[in-house]
């Protein structure tokens, strides 16, 4: 026992621990970079047909749910920052009293945003959000964009920092088959708990959000909608 304890307390053991920690950190960093690269590639590929799928096969319901919540809580105007904005299609659901700005990791998606005459930022949402000053937008929306992020607690805090009036997010809850299918494409997707949003005003649980078209069948996706009114 004494010999084993001496080995553990040997100066080299501290160096070994540091080395192992660095190796694990580097592995996580590599996985993180691969994830970003693959997600970017996926959305660059589908950007040109995204709107067609949005209106057709996907039967995307979240924008209508957002409008229902805005109406319920008396939100009729303001600057919207759309996180993971895709082609900026959400803008057409908002009234004329709203202004719109989008963030997306896909440059092809942001090109589509600009074709609509809208302002867009290319980059990972975790990075871009940090460039916004405190309380610089009225409303933050994140529709079907958070499931690519493993731990978005820090991002949730950034939402609170940047938004003045409200935060709205969708939290898809994927079946294991979908998670595995995406993993085969080199992309991890994560199911998140609504509890990450502190002091939410309203949570709508287990609601139909959209349909995931696949080769064999069209799979309905359910999840939670979380709304937080700040002022």
C-alpha cells in the first residue's frame, strides 16, 4: 500500500494527469470542430431547397406557435434576433412592426437571408451571440437550432443578457432512431430539458413541431416550446 501511495504521489503522476486532461480536452475540441463542420455542410447542401421543404414535407408548425404566444402575451413589435435562422423565412410570419436579424452557421443559408433583404450573420451561434451588447434586441427566437449544441446553459444565459423583452425556443425531443441516424452522418443531436431556461413564463410540452423526411418514412418530431417574457 505504501509503495502504491508513493507512486501516486510521485511528481510524474501530476504531469501524467495534466497530459491525460489535455488529451481528453483535445479530443473534445476535435469532436466539437467536426460537429460544426458537418452541420455547416448539411445546411449548405439544403439551403436552396430549404423553403420548399419548410412549406411542404416538413409541415413546420413552430412559427405559428410563436405567433400564438406573441398574441397571447401582447407582443406586437420589436427587433427579433433569430438564432439558427436558416433562410430567414420566419420574417414572413412576423408583422410589419417587427425588424429582423438572423444568425446561422451556414453561409449558404445567410445568402438566402440576404436575398430577402434581411440582415444576417454567418457563424456559430455560441460565438456570434457574444458580439451583441447587453439588451440590444427585443426578442430572441431559436427555432429548431439548439439540438446541435451539447450544453447550451451558457447560451441560455447569453439569451437573457442580450434580450430585452422575450425569449422563445423550441426543444425537439428526438427518438433514439433519429439520434442514431444523424450520428451515422457524423452529426450529434441532443434532447434538452426546458429547465435550462430559468423562470419561464410558459412551457408547452410534447407538441407536434415538424416532420423529419427520411428515405423510408416521414417521422413526426415532437418537443417542448419555452417562452420567457422579460418585460
